[in-house]
C-alpha cells in the first residue's frame, strides 16, 4: 500500500544523517545553517545610545520649568563621551552616540531653535526621562544566546554574528548534490532536435530550484538508457556526493534501468510510490554510506512538487536546520471537483481586503504541463475529498 505524503516524508527524514560542521569566514556565511550558539560579547547596546539627532539634557531641569539652555559641546557617534556638569546646559548629540553622563533624555532637532550656543525649546517640546534613548543592555546581555544552533543565516542573522565580534562561525557543511536525468529521448537546449525527441528541461529546473534555496554544491549529469553505463556512472556519483536526485527512469518500464542499477550499487529501497497526485511513482532509497537517493517522477510538474515536498526538507534536516512550520492558506474560490487521493494544486497568492493572502488555483492540464507553473508561488496539499473544496477551504501551502 502506498504511503501518504506525511508518511513518506517521515520515512525520508528517518534516513537523514546530519552533515559535519565547518568553520567559515563571516562574509561567506550567508544562507548557511548555524552550528553554534552566538553570545553577546558585551551588553547590547554597550552604552545608553542616542536614537535621534538633537540635544541631550537633564530631564529634571526641563521639568522644573527651564526652556533655555546653553550648549556646551557636541557628542558624535564613536567619540569619547563628554559629561554635562552644568544642570542648565545641553550637549548636541548625533544618532548612535553615547548619551553624555549627566543627561537622561534627547530632545529632537524639530523641537528647539539654536543660535550662538543658546538653545530655546519650542512650545511643543518634551523631555521625559530616557526619551529617544536606547538603554544599555536592552537588546541582549553577555551569557544569553542571541542566536541558537539551527538558525539559517540571513542578513539580519549575519549582522548579529558580527555584533558578537565573530570573524568566523561554525556552520553545517553544504551537501554535495548530483542531479541525474535519464533517457535517450532527451536533447540539450541548443542542440538539433528530432520530431520524436524532447528537450532536457527537468534537470535544469531541479538544479535551479536547489540553487535558489542556497544549495550551491549542485551539479548534474545526463545518462542514456544503457544499463551498464548507468551502473558505472551512478556508482561514481554515489561515491562523490551526499545526495543524488534522479529525474525519470524510476518506474517499472522495460527501459527503466535505474532501480536495478541502484540495487546493484547497494542502494536500499525505502519506499516506492506515494498516494498523491501528481507524483505517485516517487522512489526513495539510502546508499551504503548513508547517501540519500531520490527518484523523482519524470513529468515536470511532478518533479518540482516532489522536490519541494520531500527533497528540500531532507536537505535542511541534513544541515541541522530548525524545522519550518508548515504554512496554511485559504483557497480563493470554490473547486467543485473532488479528488480521490491527496492532490497537489499549483496556486498563485492574491491579497484580499485586510491584506490577508489567499491561494488562487492554477490547475495544470496534466503533470507534463510545466507551462502552467510559470508565475505560480507554490502549491497547496488538498486532502482526498469527494465533494470538492469550498471557497475559503484551508490547506497546507508549500512555496517553490
């Protein structure tokens, strides 16, 4: 009996071995998965920080009724702080500067006038304690993790690592991935093609999708329908890669040599077929050294859907990335046709009043209709349901 998509993914994840960590320069860490905790090296911010250009004063002087102040200096960001010793005075301050000792608030430029070092507050000026000041240690303190293992390093996370003073960081090694297409009917773009042949496009889509998700160590190969050739080349790819993703050749046809070749090479079949449309003839196995081997169906819609549903989660797990919560989304309109098994429907996202997003169905004419995927944002996983799906039906959503 075929597995459900949830059971299939569980079976895949049960075979995943976490890749080793490596130390990389901070500048090369974008998109990588963190394998260490990142602690603040000191209070963050490390001082009471000025948040707006203006003047720093003692709020008690303002509360006592003073509206005119003498400016005693200027405090720039990065400069050694100068103290205010005159309670009736003020110090000009720049955004990012240390709040001068003796002051406890910042009045912005728009609320005063300044002439010949004499400052006069406007009628709408205010000076509450700690106004426009970010207090020392309000973001983080030493000994408390700012980032934990499993975080994917985007721009904000890289900035946090830098703020901790780390020039290098421990991250997961990128998986080495080989994408393999099979079939005598496939012809490379740019080459002469006969009427009975088709373009080799699936492999390009798979490689592009993997690189789009940050898996840069991805290469591809194309194999003819030759059993001995497949054994030799697939064996080479197994030896030099952590993951192999095959497109086509995993069914039970006379010229589908891939399953037998993989078995000869010691790849153990974990499952074949998943109760889903499209993509039922999905194959997955594990190599003798723990290599993950995915046999994706050859039709292009099936290929990309299975890649997102099964391959990408496995790659993230191999890099010890923290699991993602599955997105849920409402369908934008009724779909009267029911489905006898779980169905993956390509969709585009649209906004309704209130800025909420809904999914508009973009059904392909079949699993070979790759043109229907252009402009879509992902797909929803619709459960088996005899009576169709009403407007507003909520389903799991997977982004390309």
